[in-house]
C-alpha cells in the first residue's frame, strides 16, 4: 500500500511504502528509496449536543466525536448524559439551518437521537373482532420473530407481522427484527 507524502530526501510528494506501523509510520519513498518516519496528527475530539428521546421524555446530552468523523442518520452512538452513557440511534442531524442525512462532526449543530438500550414496543393483539393494545418493555436488541410467541403482561400471542421504523412490513414466517427497529407488532391471541 502506498501513501502520498512529501519526501525529505528528494523533496517531492511521492507514494511511500509502509514498512512498519505504530504511533509513527516507518515509510520508504518510492521515488528515491529514502526511509523516514511519518507522524500523522491525531484528530481532535469534539462534543456535539445531542437530544436523546427516551419513551415519553427527552433530555439534552452530548456525543464525543473526532472532528473529521462523519455521522449519518441511522448510526448508533454513545451519548453522555450527566454521569451516565446511553446507546442511541441518530434520527436527524441539524447542520447550519437545515436537517441533512449526513454531515461531518465539525459542522453538526445538534444530533436528534432516540435511546435504543431499553425500548417499549407497541403491540396490537387480535382476538376475534376485538383488538387489544399492549406495550412490551424490553432491551433494544431483543429479537421478535414472525410466527413466534410473544408475551405482553399475562397475554401470550403469536406474531403475524411487524411494521418496522423504516416503513417495511415483515410478514414471512421465520423473519426476525430487533426491538429497536420495530414500530408495532401484530398478532393473534393464543
């Protein structure tokens, strides 16, 4: 692998072959064969304001990012809220006066996020002509499977399909999704 860098031996910016990696790179100029060390500056850490929505409340937190890092809607990050950290998913990015799908960390004004470690999944359970609404409190990583059995309180039901946050509906038996991806689960009471 060649990296472009100015060579102190020949004075030209040429490709350099990496001989040894570490805090500094030991490289060899492909033009003149001069061997020297290269130190790349570490990216600066910046703190970006993050609004974290967690069920029915929101709070102002911070996310630490490298200033050259790029963030996109849907990325999973760790937000620092006071003395605790929370896993969050980016739902919107404010850069300047508008919302954008992705941006460099240095240009981000506010990240809009939602907590994904502990979530509440809505469920609609059918029994004959009636439908009962339920809320299932679980971890964001818990999986639900179409055709599988789920429990809400004392009610057990078979999952018929699931609507996801991205708008898709999963109907094929055996297909699964993590709780943090689900908008609503539909099923039939056992």
